[in-house]
């Protein structure tokens, strides 16, 4: 199976998540590629079995670079995706906003993962206790045999 992961991370929490996810998938003998949205071309997406998008919330929205990237995606009709959102608000996340952007591209959602970051987020150490277990559950949802 082939997974392509696109992420944007200001402080490193999101990067930590996608790196750990990539390792978990590789342990299952999957092929994974990780791209930062700043270095990827949304009009030239490699072929994959599943696309994963991970971004924080900033200024009460999905982070700007990821929003722009998702809006410019081409040729993604009927392709499957999963989304990950990190944010600092206890009762609100931006998974719905991410889903809305990808639904406009006629993509099909498989799974989502939400992390409310805690103190230490500005040093890349803001993932909550138990974040690895949530990631394990997410990995099982997206694993394709």
C-alpha cells in the first residue's frame, strides 16, 4: 500500500504526528512519502492508495498554507483521504473545514484525527497524554490490506 502525507506544522507537533504515522505504516510494510505543503506542488500529486492531510488551526481556521494547498489540488476525484487537525481550543476543531475543502475536490474521506494541543505546544511538545494511542487507532482505520 502507498500513502502520501501532506502536512504543515509551525511548532513541530504536526510534524511529530506525521513522522510517527509514517513509521507505523512502514512497520506494516507500507510505502509512505511525506511532503510539507511549502515544498509540494498541489497540481502534481503522486499516485497513492490514500492521501493524508495534517494541519494546525491558526487564526480560527485551517492553517493558511494548507488551505491554499487544498484549494489548488487537481485530479483528486474519487481518491480517498484522511485528515488530522491540531489546535488549542478545547471544544472546536477544524476537521469539518478540511473536509469541506476536500469534498469540493470530490475526494472520499476515510478517517479523521483531532488533537487538542496543551502547554508546551510552542516547543513541539504540546501533544496530549495518550496521543500515541489515538494515532494507533487512526492507523488501524486507514490501514489497507
